[in-house]
């Protein structure tokens, strides 16, 4: 915003300090004039040293009048007010500079952040006060922004790579088909349909992830236990084809959020549990629980053993937990990334841990519905 130039905050504070001192000095002079000089006679008088002699003895005590005292007091008072003004300006300028020094560092850090450098930190020394709390909050904001920008850059690179793959495959198939007119078009159309469907699925997943990150959704009362039942019923045919047993149990878990997004969260977790599982004798268990302040959804599945360092990377986009990812239901590697984003958008947390017998345990904790506590 283009603003006209104006006096600095330091100058305003210095003028304020000087004005306060001058006003205090004027008030003191007024107190002396009103409450002290009113007991002084208007004119000067001479009081005899011995009232009993009727004033016959020469000499006496001279008592100045109000005008005499004011003529003697006013120049000194004016000089003192001038000194207070100078002292207020000089001292106020110095004190304002000391007090505003942290703001200058915050301003410099803000300008650097505005130019694109998010690695700079203020790290203001000293004990805690309002300005240091502001600096610490600004440093924390810069750290979150730097991490978010790095994550978005990594995500954009991965997304462009993943989206380029089906487009490259499509272009290659079309070039081969143009050079071979006798090629079976039915088989080519099947492959193009599958590649196009995968590209559409990935695009929809990216849009859903962006929507969750922006938190652009209304909040309603939602029961996670009902969403868990709906997700397991929808994915039951897939589980039956793979020979995976589904089990849903738990308590009523009311929370506030977006029903479509939370349903997508539960569906992704159950789908991952089915796909990354043992074929024929696998199992997925979905449970819900509630406490006075939080509700929790837990999805456990059997499967291959996962090392802890591998589990820590599963929430990153385009990461897959097992090598069994090349079938029709493997997804695009955004399932847990979408779950983490939806959980954050609902002020919740996502926790992953490997099971001792193989497989994964995923827990999503959300704030409970305040109206149902």
C-alpha cells in the first residue's frame, strides 16, 4: 500500500514523553499558584519587630506580596519548564529508540520474508515481554511457512512427475498406433482408458488434497462410527475379492467437520488397509472411541512387516507402503497424504505405527463435538 510519509513512531513517542513532562511541570506550577500563593497577601507589608511599641522602633520584618513572589518565581519556573522540555525530547528520543529496536529487527525480518527468504530468524534475546513474544511468534510462523513451502515444492515436483507419466504413456501409445495402422485398436483403447482413468483419479485426489489444505468447507455434526460403517460397507466387495476380513466396532464418536471429507478420510484408511494386506487371510479392524474432549478412529491391518523409518514417510505424497501397488486398486500414492491433510484441517492429529506381527496401525484423533460433551 502506497502511504504518504509521516512522523516516525520514535518521534511521536519522544514528543509524547516531552509533552507529559511539560504538562506535569505546568501542573506543579499551577498547584503552587492556586494552593500556596493564595495564603500570601496581595501587597508587600512590613511587620514590626516589636508589636508592643506601636511601630516606634525602626526596622521590621518585610513580607513580600503575591506579585513580588510571582516575579521572582516565574522566570525560574519558565526555565525549569524549558529544561523539562529539552530533557523530555532528548530522553524520550533515546528511550523510544531503545524500546523500538526489537521492532526494527522484526521489520527487517518481515522484509526479508516478503522477498522470499524464509530461512531468516529474529531470535530476539532478553527476557519475555510483549515485543519478544511477537518476535518468537514471528519466528515460529516463518518456520511453519518454510516447512510448508518446502512441502509444497516437493509435492508439486512429485505431482508433476506422477501426472507426466500417464501423459507420456498416452503419447507413446498414440505414436506407435500412428506408425502401425494394423495394430489392434481395441487393445489400444483399453490401455488408453486405463491410463486416462488413472490420470483422472490422480487429478481428483490432488483437488481433494488442495480443498482440505485450504479448509474451505462448512462444519457439521458427524459421527465417526457411522462413517466407519459406511466406508466398510462400500469397500466390502473389494475386501471379499482379496480375501480380507473387515471388522468394525467401537463407541459413538461425535465431532464437528465436513462429512464428505471425513468419509474420504475413513475410506482411504480402510482402502489402504485392504490393498496393503495379505491376500486370502488378511484382516482390517476399524474401531472408534470417545473421551470428553476427543474422538479417535483406529484402523489396523495385517500385512508385511514395516520398519519404523519407512512408516514415518508414508504420509508424504506418492509414498506407498508395500510393493503391491500395480493393480487396479492400488491408488496413486496420495491416500495417507489426504488423510493427514483432512485431519489437520479438522484440528486433529494422525499417528502411524507398525504392528508387531506385520501391518500398520493408523490412529486419527479429532476434537469432540462441544455440544455432545
